[in-house]
């Protein structure tokens, strides 16, 4: 065989067929990392009263855990989506524009945590996480996945399906984490929006498949996260907790199933 020819299973493949079976065992890179989503509209938009107590808990928790924070966009991101949709811009443009607000929120959290090792990171800094953790830092990044212009078309309308919830989940999956944590302003998942319907029921635990089949009118996480969970190799659970409830985050990271657990199934 020629030195210039490398024999491999993909050499003659188009990469569009089932070359590998689905039973491969990928490597979990940093499974002990605790990946947290700090909600935009639910937490950041509420200002000091909501944000400061959570940051106080995070400073204490980082002594026990390697924490990676991802930020949501909130109301300002929704404003961008509204204007861009009215201008009839395509989904990829909306995804690119919508990424600016969670980056701003991440920078604000970094400044607030600067004295405790808070460091703002970009997508290209992802491989530096081991160093940041070894130095005692709290890496903070946008929750928006880096699809940008390449965000796939949505089933209905133009709003990107993969927003900050999806980005945080995919981050946990990439690191090999079993669970991702979503810090919101509700005690988890309900059968309807509890802010609008007082008769709604809390769901403490449910599978992603069950939740997809229920097709609830309102979800506390992006629906595409459930689709990602079904295919995930590592991140088989997400925990939704109320960041406005004191010490709820601490209880969650200590292993308590508070709030709502959505699991692969």
C-alpha cells in the first residue's frame, strides 16, 4: 500500500450513511463539572434582588465544585427577535443577533464575580476549562450555541429553536456531565404556566419522551432540549430549580432532586 494512502473505515464513505453503529462509547471529558444555566428573563432581568443571592451561593459552592455558568438572554433577546422577525430576516440572522444579549449578561456576571475568580470565556476558550478550574476560576459564557448563521430552519416561524437552554445542555453533553442545572424563577416544570394559571400542577419527575408526547402548551425549557436529550450519550438528566428560593441551588448541587428532574427515556 502506498505511503500516501491511509486505510480507514471512512476512506470510501460519503459520511451520509450509517458508517458507525450507535453503540460506540465516547469519552467523558470532564464529567464532574457542574454546568449551570442562569436564566435571562427569570433571573438576570430581575436585577440585584434575584442575582446577588445566587452569586453568593455560587461563591461558596465553587469551593466544592467546578462550576461553569451559561447565561440566558431574557427580555432584551426577545425584543431583538421581535424586531428582526418584523424585518423578515431569516432564522440564521436571528440566531446571530440573539447571541449578543446572553454575552452581555455573561460579562455582567463576570464583573460581579471578578473578585472570586469569575472569568468570561468565548467558544474558543472552551478547551482551557481544565486550566481555569485548576486556578480556582468560575468560567462564565453565553448559553447560546455557536450555530449563528448556520442555525437550522425552524418548524414554525423564524425564532431559533436552539437558544440558550439548548446551548447549556449541549455544553454539559460535550463535557460528559450526567446532569445539567437550569436556574429559573419557578419550582420546576408545571402542566401550564403557573404565572398565568393558578390551577396548574407541578411535575417533580418525568421522562423527555413522556414530555414530548404530552405536548404541553407551555414549557419551562426550550422544546428542542427534549429532542437533544433523547439522543444524548452523557447528559441524561436536567434539573430545573427555583433560583429565587434561598439555598435551592446548594441543595441541588449536593444531590437533592429538588425542583423538577427531566430524564432521558
